[in-house]
């Protein structure tokens, strides 16, 4: 699983930036097609939920998804054998 931000739904409130315990979001710097500065995924490999949801079959965090008022954040399935970086922090 990996996180995606639907820029067509995002209004640029940056609540996800404030609440993410893993710090995977950062405030955007460029306007999208609607003239909104949407947040970007800075280090998505730090998100434990994205990497472990399939293994445990349940949500581990999901704070960004729950706090988003526009439901612009979601998880999508990765392609089989798609390379990805995983970060483990102690």
C-alpha cells in the first residue's frame, strides 16, 4: 500500500502536515491547476501504515486520512514487485 494525495480534492489546509506522527508530509510550494498549494509527500517510506497494512490486515495509524476534511488522502495498492524504500526507526 502507498499513500496518494488527490490534488483535485485537496484544498491546501495542511492538516495532514500538522498531525502526521511520522513527518511524511511537507507544505507544498507550487500551485496546482486550481491555484491551490497542496501538501506533498516528503518521505512516504516512513509511513508504517503504508508498508504494514497488508501484513497485519488493519490500519495502524491513518491519522492523515481521518483528519483530511476533503478525503483527499487515500491508500492504493502497489504493483507487484514495485521497488520501494522502507525506513525503520528506533
